[in-house]
């Protein structure tokens, strides 16, 4: 076994000293607006080396007063703007957001919970989404037409979501049709040849594709429920963009690996040695996509945690590679991880395989436990990290002044089809 340094047990936020000492990118200490000036880029962190589409959204410059403001001033300005707006605004925050953002969120949760939260504030004029682009698109689709959804930094995208685009998926669908027959017609058993399922981490355009073709959106919370329902209506599923969530969910349901071929876009039959017969024999066709945060976790890290703490409880997010899930004690969504920590007996030792910001926050909130991230190197989600308090203060004060900036608007025809897939997702409640 390779000897790996054990992570320091940290109960503080990501400070510049910490980032400089043990991070995957020295750029993490820089203010995000310096990254915005470089054009399309995911920014420092786990996705820094991922290829970004040339047409990815970019964030324009924000006024100097926000860039130069102290942390204390930004905190006060955000609180003041929220107080002025009152019930006219709701701020949604993902678990992976910085603590300086989370403290101002009206709702904190995973993507499934935040999708539901967007539906609970029907009277709010503005939904400020502190997350990434596909989450804000989802909020816009589910909200009322008169509500405005705002993303504080337009450059907060998702490299995994960008790994599947409409052109690639449509080409895949056409190729599958050439092998499986008419994909719009059930066979003699009443089942469809294949159903498309997209992870929440995908564009509105892909959600619309799925909605048009009778498919459904899933999250890491309800993926197994979604797959079970899909197999009642279809012989197999096309699962994108995250191969690991699809594979781990399929295996948990007893589907053998040989029934879950990979599909690489823009390759004949998806490459990987696929044949017409192997695709016909498949149950879950897995897109060649992944989360750069969760791909960092390894079996060696799990072994190092067990060597240091023999009684450690290892929990990995299902976006982690299969080998890591097998080595862990359990796997679950961000909400599952939160609940596991909260319900554990005092003195439990946790090694957690998910985004470092959330793990550090759990350690702060639960000093009765020993909690650390499996990855000894600090490497947050690049795009979640782009949401800085300066951007939140700016968009909120613009709303106070009657100006809506950074509004996310999904085209009406796209939103209509995507909502079909999202409504099906919301009907598939996760198991507790």
C-alpha cells in the first residue's frame, strides 16, 4: 500500500494559510474576480484542468467597491440588503458553498432539496441561487414566470454537466435507434427500448431532451428510486452525464458490470468495444462523464484512514469511483452524509469522501465527533468556489435598487419539456 499523509483534522474554514500549505491549486488564494478576467474557465480547484466549452458563460467585472470591501463589510451589506428586501427575496445555498455564503442562505441543501425549496417561496419576487448554473436553471424552470432567478456569478458552471451536450446525446440516441429499433414505440411487452435519465448536474437543454423522450431527472438522493421506476417502463436506461453515480446505483440494485457498458460521445456505438449485441444486452448505458471532486478519492485514502483510526466510519458520495464505494462503509448523497453525522453516537470518527467545504463545516458543527476529508489535499469544487460574498452583496444591492442582474432565463420551449422530466423527479421521493 502507498503511504499517504493523513489529513489534518480541521474545524476551520478554508483560510489562505491552509490553501497555500496543502491545496491542489495556488490560485485558490486569489479573489475569484481575477479568474473572471481570463475568459471561460472553471477556475482553481478540482476542475481546473477540465476542458471548458468555448461558449461557457463568463462573469463580467463587478464594481470596485465590492472587490475592495472587507469580509465584515460584505457581511453587513448582505444582511442589510436582505433585511430591506424582506420576503421579496429568498436565498438558496448548496451544501458545498463557502461558510461566508451559507450563513446568509434561507435554505441550505442538496440539489433535490433546493429544487423543492424553490417551490415553497411562491411569493418571493427574486430567487438568488448560491450554487452553480444548472441549479439556477432548474429553479427558473420550477418557479413562476414572474419570479426572477439570479446567479451571483455567471461563471459558476459545472465541468461534469458540460461533459454531455445535446448534440452528443442526440447522436447517441440516433445510434441506439439503429441498434434497438424505434425508440418511441414500446415492444410487445409494453416496455420502451430505452429511457433517458439525466443526473441533475446537466443543462436545461439536456433536461428538455429527457422530458421529450419520456425520461426523468435524478439526483444522488433518489437515483435508485428513479432507476427502479424506469425499469418498470423500459428495458434499459441511458444514464448521463455521471458514469459513477449510474454504475454505483446499478450495482446496488444487483445489475452486473457487463450489463453497464460505457458510452463515449462522438464514437461509433460509443466506442469502448461496444457492439450491437452488447448494447442490446445492456441494462444501463453509462455516459463518459464524472465529477472532478469525487474522482480524487482513492482506495489508498480509505486504507490510510483505517490505519490511523481503526474504528473509523467511512462514508463516500456515490459520485466516487466504484472501487472507493466498495472500500467505504457506506455511500450516500450530501443529505445522507449530513444526517449520518447528526445521528451518530458522540465520539464517532468519520472519514468522508465528498467536497472539502462541506466536510469542514460538519467538523465545525459537530465537535463531539472526529471528522475529516478522505483527501488530504484541500481541493474544493472549482465552480462552487466562484460564489464569493462580494457577488452576493452586489446582486442583492442591485435588487434593492430595482435592477435585476445575472438573471437566469431558460427559453420557454426548453423549460416546458425540462419541467416534465423535473416533475417526474420530484415524484420519485428519496428513501430515508
